[in-house]
C-alpha cells in the first residue's frame, strides 16, 4: 500500500491507533534517519494492522472511525506518525508525544541531506527545502520552488537537476509498504495484545495496566483523557503519579483487589463513578499526608503504592474517618514508606494488605500486624539514621519531622511550616558541618553527607551561614533565637560542635532524631503505644549498609540539569534518587543517582544508570541489576547522542 494511501486512510478514519498503544517516542534523529532511508529507497519495514469492526474498535484520539472494518496499527506507529507529521505538517488525531520531533524538517537539494531547521545555517540558503511545506503543496509547490531557483543567478540552469531531486523527495509518498493484517473472530483484545508484545519483542511491552486500560477504553473511550486530566492536576501540585498507578487505585476502590484482571467485569458506568470516588479519596489522602506529615511533594513522597490501600480503606469507611483513625492510617503510611513495603513485589504486597482490610477482623490493626510481621519491630532506632544522601529513605523522615514539629529556621527563628511564602523561604538542605571543612579534615563522602548532618533551612539562613563551623555560628543562633538549635535536634553540648568531634556529633544527633521520630509517630497512635514497642513475633532486622547516593543539593541540581537536557532531546526524564531494593524483603540496598529503568527510549533501549562519584560496589550492584552504567554526565550524553539519537541514522 502506498504511503500516501495510508495517510489518506488515517485522515478518513479507515486506519487508526489502538487504545492500548503508548505514545510517540521517536527523536529527531530517528525521524531524519527514516526520511534519509526513504529518499535513498532503502527498506524501512512493513506494517502490522488489526482488522476489526469499527463499532467495537477502541482507538486513540477524538476522531471518528469509518463505518465497517477498520485497521488499527499494531506495528509501525512511530514510522507512520513521523510520516504523517511531516507530510501533513501537523500530527495525526491519535498523537500523544513531542511534536517537535518531526517539526521543521529540511532537505538540502545540493547535498541531499535531511536536517532540522537551524536559522543561522539555513535562512539565507535557498537550497534548504521545507519538507512539510513541499509535501502539503505537492506538484504546485514543486513548480514554485524550481521557478524561484531558476531566477536565482547563482543557481540558474542547475534548477533542472534540483527539480529531479524534488521529484524524488515527493516520490516518498508513492513508496509501497507491505501491510500485513491480523483478522478473524478469534482475535480478541487479549490475543491481539499478545501478538503485539511478540512482534515488539525488541520494543516496549504492554504492561498489565496497559491492557486493563485498553479494555476500559473499549467501553469508555474518554477514560484515558479523564485520567490524564486528574494526573495533570496532581502533577501541578508537585506529585509524580502515572496512569498505571491511578488505574491501580481505581481497581482497589472498585474491587478490593490489586490485580487488574478484576476490572474486566466492571461496566463503564461503574468505572466512571469509581474514578470519581477514587479521585476524591486520593485528594483526601494527599491532604492528610501533606497537612499532618508535611510530605507535600514528589521528592519526599516515599509511599506512592501505599495510596491504593489507603483509598480502599477510605472507600470501606464511606470516605469519612475520625481524627484518631486518620492519624493511625498516617502512622501506617509512614511506616510502610520507611521500611520499603512496596519496593519489591508491589502487586503481591498490595494484595496482602488489601486482604487485611476485609472481613470482621479486618482494619488498621490487621494492616499494622502484617507490616510488623513482615519487617519486624516498628520502632525507629538511632542506627536507622545512619544512612546518607538525599535518596535514603530516612531523608523524607527528616523532612517529615521538620514539617510536623516546631523546627525553627536559624535565620528568623520561625517554625518551618509548609505554608511559608517567598523565594527566600523555600526549604533547602543545609550541611550542619560544611562539606568543605569536613573534606579538608579527611572525612569520607558518606560521612560528610550523612543524614544526621542535614537540616532543613530557608535559603536566607543557608546563605547566611556559608562554610562556617558549628562552633562558630551555633552560639550566635542560640543567642538570637533561643531554642532554635534544640528544635532542629542539635546536641546542645558545645564540645560536640567542634570538627574533631564530628563522629560523636553524628551519633548524638541520630539518637535525638530517633527519639523525636518515635515521639511524633507515637502521637499519631493516640495512646496505642504497643505498636512502637518491640515486636513479640520478630526482632527488628539489622540496618543494612546502603551504597550509592546523592551527596547534596549541588549534585541533585546537576542531575536535574541532565534530565532537562534529555527532555530537550525529545526523550523522557529519568528517576532521580532511585530506591533500589531487595525484591523479596523490600529493604533498601542502594540509591542510584539517576536511572531509566526501561531505557532512555522506553522499551527500545536498555536500562541505564548515571552514577556520579560512586564506588565500585555501587556500580557492581547496578550492573548486576541489568543497568548500563555511566560515571559522568559527559559519557552519558555521548551515549545518548551516539547510540540513541543517531541509532536510526547509523542504519542508512
């Protein structure tokens, strides 16, 4: 089938994208490589489509399908989206991605190369042809370009030679692509998704959530957009959730189960209503967690997969909890986050916890008993604050204590509440003993960036302290704001403020932090102190030695810069401070600085980790987990340029 015919079929609704397909992920280099191959008449592969009845076809986008049998693209989405975007000068109706990947493609008539618009390089060179403008205008555009070139004294008769190249460029639309069809009454959605996953063996597999969402959209086509709208509102509030997570929450609310298969029997009206109730329950949870625990943004929100359990509990309670019950649920949420309840086999653990809520014996006590049996004692010990880096699980605990309590700012003496306003009032991580001073004295990275050496201050306070030692600036703070140091769990023995007593300072502060954490969490129990006593069923496990980690705000800022650069290339950002855990126990083993667990191009490239200033043990753990590791942002960028962005071009 000619490419032009395929594009016409997309316009008329005879060809579309199935609902279960993910969005557009190609980069500009891959688009450039595709058009280079087509211009040279190199093979670019065929298409696989699912021929099915229009009335039952769940497809992406708002456009209507043609009556009768339609063809849904199973393999070839990226190529056809790129071709449509360039040939039509706009994305197709089913588009979901970065249109910049195919916007501004130019072709040089003399050099016969494709590049994207560069004003300085191309503005004054008439041989750079706008590919989209040409293809939209067709033969009329061809004639106009040749006439303009012929009138240029520097080109003149060469315009005839360039005319043949324009014809070859337009001839791309006449290239035949082989189209193979999957058809038949036996080709159910499950069967087609299985075919899709096998055909895309080197690409992105569909998850159970993708299949579940496809089935939902078959009966309720607007479901994806409705859910994305809700995710957008939470994202604007500082949280980072995805469709799979939201659908999991809907699933638990409607069925009381974690497995998506239980959604199959739910009618569309039930799912619509369930999404409405789920959204209300999630808002309730986020307000409780932010308002009571102070965990008010994605960086410190360490219990994302506890929320499906929380919303199920709210559903069972009709959305209404009394103060004590609400606090007890928050106690469980904080404990689940600290011990990494859902860092391993997520679905299995969610199912176990949902079972704890059911029946006459079910409820929060059963949920807490399950957590204690799995982890051991729930009491926090000083050693739990021995970790280091902004990615350690007890960094959010430090943030939580700062927000829950009366921790005061060193500059103003005001409590560091979540509703502080003004740029200079934004909370920053402050190294109590300055990094430069500690490194100068021979302390290692993990000691310098220990959680017990962190406190949260306003930007104003942080700037005022600079690199002074505590023995210098602590007396000034105590004189100006009595009690401010103690409110930040600073040991008040001046001897411990000296640099030569730094290890003793850390030990003393860890003890104070553990005492405060147990006290604050104990307040959520309203007298039920047994949950923070030693467990009769199991002893608390030893605190593991965690490798890797983000050393501080400067390193974290650098990782954000790398992520921004990746986004500028039309690719998805990675996960900063990745919690790598034992899949069976959920215990944190490492913090990887920046990772793409499913590849920089999701499902198309291998898992990647950027590990800055890490030792060999961290690299070994990451490699054993299947990550390709890079030790510098420069090496990572070279990889993205050389093996991801140029992958398609190198095949020409």
